[in-house]
C-alpha cells in the first residue's frame, strides 16, 4: 500500500511483481470413447467422463476385458475399448479419461442373459454367443446344499456346499448362503454370474442339472450407433467440460460422420485425434487398399476427413487375448497414444512420436495383410497414412509422423505431427496462464509484463532444445506493444499478442552421399 511519510527518515515499500510464471500445460492426457463392458460397467459411469491412472482402475470401473461376437469380427466400426486402454498404459501412458458408451438394441440397454434353474435365477455378467457359451451345473445336492459350477469359455468357477438358507440354526447369517457365496446384482462376488430368487423366496432345495444361457444378439450393427458417439462431441457435454485433454482415441472407429465430429471437436479443444484405418484394409493394391481410406473411400464407403489436428495409423497389430490366450487383431490407436505419452516424457512434445525407439509393447507384430515393403510405405506416407512396421532385431515400431493434411500444399506448415502438437501445446499453455491479463489496464506496463512472462517461458523451452535456432532470437519471437495493439484495439478492450517459434522438423529422409577420392595428392 502507498506510504504516507510523516517523519524524517527512511521508508520501505514492497512493490508487487509484474512477472507472472507460466506453467507448461500437460501434453499427453488421453480421452477414450467407446463401448465398455455392457454388464459390469457401473450404470452411473455411462456417458460421463472419468479419469483413471491405470488399467486396474479401468477394470474396477468399466469391467475390463470381455469377448463376444457382437463386438468383434469384421465390424470395421469399433474395436475393444479395454484392449486399447490397456495398450495405452503398457506403452507409456499414465493419465486417461474414459467416456463409456452403453450398448443398446433399438434404444434399449442390452439386457444380461438370465437362466432359471428351478427357483434360482442366474444372471450372466458376460455377453454370451455360440463361441462363448455359459453353462451352470448344479450337482451333489443334499437337503438345501449343492455344488455349483459355472463354465464360460476357458474360465470356470466352482462353489461347493452352497446353501439356500439365509440364516443358520442359531439365527445367524449363514456364510454358505448362495447370495453371499456367489453374489447379487447389488453386491457381485462371482466374475461370471449373480443370483436371485425366481419368485419371492428361494426354493427349499436345489434341483440337480445343467443349463446353458441364451446367446446375446448376433448382429454387430444392432449395437453400433453413430449417434452414441456424436452426442459425446456436442457442446456442454461431460467431455466438453474438461478443462484440458490432448489426445482423443476412438478405438477402431472408421465411420466418416463420427470422425468428422471428433476432428471438429479436437480443433475446438486444441486436441489431437489418433485414428485407425479400417481393419479390412490391406497393404497391397486391392479393392480395400488402405490408400483409398483417405482418398475416395474404401469398399464400404469409409472416407477419412482431412484436418490438421489428426493422424491416421495402419495396420492393425497382433496381440493375445488375456482371457483366452487366442490371437487378437487390435487397432493401433491405443498403443500409439501410449507412445505419444512415452515420447513426450522422454524427449518432449517437439519430438516426432516415431522411429526405432518407439517400440510397441505387448505385440508380436502387425497383421499379415499389413506387412509392406519400403515402396508400399512410400505411397502411403505421401497420402498421410502413418505406418507401423516390424524390423528384424528392432521389433514393431511406429514409422510415420505425418498429419492428415500432409499431402495438401496449403497446409505444409502442419505437415508433421510434432510441429502441430507443439503449436497446440503452446496454445493450451498460454490460454491457461494468461487469465491474469483480463481487465488489467491496457497500456505499456501490461504489454511489458506479458512479453516478459512469455519470453521467460519460451526461453525455458529453448534451453530444452525445443526450437530450431542457435540463439533465442532465431528460435522464437514475442511481440506485444503499440505495433500489435492499436488505439482502436484498446478502445475495444483488445490486447494482441504475437508468439512465433521456429519448429523442429523430423529428419524423415536421411540421404547419404558417397564419393570416392581419385588419387588426390596428400599434403
């Protein structure tokens, strides 16, 4: 506060600093949108946005892995959310938001199959189909006790001496009561089923026998709904209300309408979309050749929209199903998102998330139809499709770093993923750190404070080798003065700030020139 001198002497006044520290925005917070486990996802988790920091949290909140024909096969429209999230964390990711979509048929939530075993109703906690049948067996029944076995694919659960009596002879809770041993919908215990009385009460005794659950709907198209995805990207949704995220992943989604909405949303939120090519696409020049995905559309009409805020990856990768051990073909987007995060942590957002150091974890390689030659990749690279390749002695790596607009000469400044993401990082950082400027007097002291704050931040990035240039004046410029903010701007309450940077572009083509010395005289 101002000092009012009243006596001869020395007065000390502490002045507030005009400097404001700028904190770097995060760069690898990923959002995953897709169908989660239809029966194990908590009802309150559908449609919202929940932050998780490990796959264990995902399993607890969204049910983890599951196998069913209606979510697999060649639907070409969505992949497994659980596997994509798992790949994200296995490949270096650490912070994710999950937007869970609920599986519906005709607008009604997919109902869990039930089975009435003569007075005891078993409800499946897993979707069932011809390849994943669930069988309940009741055996060794004596009085109200019996052994119950539930078999589901390669999984099985056995419960011995299960009782239908809630209280024992002393009136205390019976620890072998069927609801305590196997669990109810409200308090599940078994990973495969829950139980409830078919009528008002359980029967007096078990009926020996076995029965098979009915199958879930067999048509994948009855589950997948474009509106489910597009609703997520509208104004004032749970995802829209997130203060910041950087990466958006829609595992396996190739529907043009959804991708267009997702890219528009990313442009508005300064985020980046990691896309998958269609699963059926192959590296060779056939009807479903992958190059058509970004040109005129593949054989089922999928056309990828162009945007500076997205990249497309090909092909699918091979992994194993944790539930059955069977071979799985997974969309690469979840793994790639993890590699983005790993590269950001180890090198910085200015480093292209590609190269021999970007080894994809938890994979044995790419699908056979996605294996390619250098010449084949050369064609796809020019079209803006980033390839995943397997090299002897190295493993499976991301070997492309171009955005969706790389082939458009009008967008050459955003040709590379690292350059575009660096710009988005700066935009998000400055947006989140310059709020103090609002309503400050719009004159030279404010302009100096703005320049000082931003220059200090940009200098810290320069010292991390984030820009091209041997000295700061070659690497970046910050302007905020009377040349950027005119009197008319001041009258309209506007202050203009120009921040320019010299981006680091990846060495995509390494050319080695070899010449022979032809007998030159040696001095």
